[in-house]
């Protein structure tokens, strides 16, 4: 165990500050200025011209993007409006078809009622023994007369006691 107590121990201290980073950046900038192939004025002019070109290119790209977005918006708006027009047209067609169906239904009911009234008047006239006039209004008066007839008017069967 004595061997373990005599081992050398190394302690490393690290600082968590940004001071060493800034010292490195400052040293790098100084070396770059010393070894630069151009003078400061030349470097500034190159940076300005590159900045202008970059700005012009960015503006062109922004204008192009703006144009594309506007075109896409207009196309989407036209498609939506076309969809609304199609839906409106479909609704109008359905509404017209529904109104036509209602009118046909009313006409069918009316003709069926007239047919029933005609047959009823014919049946009543046949029961009375006279031909029907075919006029439902005239036959309605006969129907009222027919309703007043009692069952006593009908012949009864007589049984023989023989």
C-alpha cells in the first residue's frame, strides 16, 4: 500500500472565462494585418465593392422572389375563384333541377287527383245507373246525393219458409 501513496498527482486548472479566446482573436488579427498583401485603404475598397455587389445581388434575388410570390398568389387566387364559380354553377343547376322536380311532382299529383275524381264520379254514376258526365264539379253534386242514399234502398234477400 505504500506504493500507492507515493504516486505523483497532476492537477490541471482550467479557466472558464472568455479571456483566452479574445487574446487569441487579438493576436490573430495583429498577425493578419502584418502579413496582409494590400494596404488598409485597398482592403477597405475591395470590401466596399464586394459589399455593393452582394447588396445588388440580394436585392435582385429579393425582387425575383417577390415576383414569384405575387405570381403564385395570383394563380392561387384565380384557382379559388374558379372553384367558387364552379360551386355556384353546380348549386344553381341543383336548384333548377329541384324546382323542376317539384313542378313535375305537383303536375303529377294534380293529374292523379283529377283521374281519381273522374273514376269516382264514374263509379257513382254507374251505381245510380246513369252515365257519368266526366265533369268532376258536376259529379260532386251527384256524390253528395249518393252519400245520402241509405242501405235500405238496396234489395235484400228474402228467405222462404217452405
